[in-house]
């Protein structure tokens, strides 16, 4: 058992299967006796869940990119203060479905180059990177058709279409190179169990 706590994040394009992988990993680690907190962004604390509906529902042009950066960062700050930091301090494994890398991609790249702004605000208000990030890499078209197959109201980003998916996929792979010390890339274009096996191997190695 780890005493210092371990902060793991999952990233990937919409429909990459990362949420299922995060859930499966959490169950697996609990079965091995680890104390696991499974959480997600935007959200993961009461206040951040309220911000979630503001950013994920409504018209695609509801917010400017700059306003979105502020909203996602505000949600993240609350999540960090109330959920992530306390759990890590108690030595738990925190598994988070999306974190700051999603803001670097979605708000930092999709509507002009705002990556510098995202990073500045991150340094100022968050200042914490995950210990390890698992990128579930996925073909953009498959991801999009999976994401569209889900009925729901959280569609602001899915409405942006295939071009966005392609841009985000390339961006995530570039980010994995940029932060190669903490990123692990897993091929998501396979059945869920094979992907889960790779994820488990990677994470158990990190826990040792
Ligand atoms: P998520 O709930 O992970 O959806 P999915 O399970 O379909 O991948 O994320 C919802 C959307 O929020 C997703 O389209 C990406 C977007 N998002 C951002 O744009 N910026 C962020 O910082 C985060 C955390 C998410």
C-alpha cells in the first residue's frame, strides 16, 4: 500500500473509453486493498459539479474560450481543495477522469492558441500535476460515433464535430511527448478488457 497517495489521471478524446477504464481500474485496485477515490472533471466536488452544468450544457458558443478557461479552472480549484488534496493527504489513490491536460487541449487549442493563458492560470491557481496520466488514444471517428451514441444534455463539445476530435487527438499525443515523464499512452482501439489489462499493468508498476 502506498502511504504518500498517488494522483492518477485519465485523458483522451470524447468516446475514447477513458471513463470506463477509470472505473475498471478503481474497482481492480479496491479489490487489491487500496483506498481509492474515483472522481472526474469538470466536477468532483459539490461546487465544481454546479460549474459542470454551466460549461457542458447549452449552445456551443455560450462562453468565450477565455471565460471557459476561468470556469474550468475555478471548478478545478474547488475540486483540488475539497476532494483531491484531502484524499492524497490520507494516502489514498486518486483516479481522476480528465484534469488540467483537458483544459490545455480543449480551451488551449480549439479556438486559437490560448495554451499560454491556460498554463499561466494553472501555475497561479492549481500548481499541481498528476503523478501519472494515462492517455487512452483512440481513432477520432470511432470516438465521435461512440460519443454521439450517448443520449444526453452535456453536448457542447461533442457538437464541435470531427475536426475538433482530430485536433484533440493530435494535441494529446503531442502533450504526451511534452510531459513524457508522467504520460503513458495506451491504444484504445481494442476491446475494453485488453485496454484495461494494459492500464492495470502500468499502474501497478507505478504503485510498487
Ligand atoms: P467528460 O465528462 O470526460 O466526457 P466524456 O466522458 O464524453 O469524455 O468531459 C466532458 C467534456 O468536457 C469533454 O468534451 C471535454 C470537456 N472539457 C474541457 O473542455 N475542458 C476541461 O478542462 C475538461 C476537464 C473537460
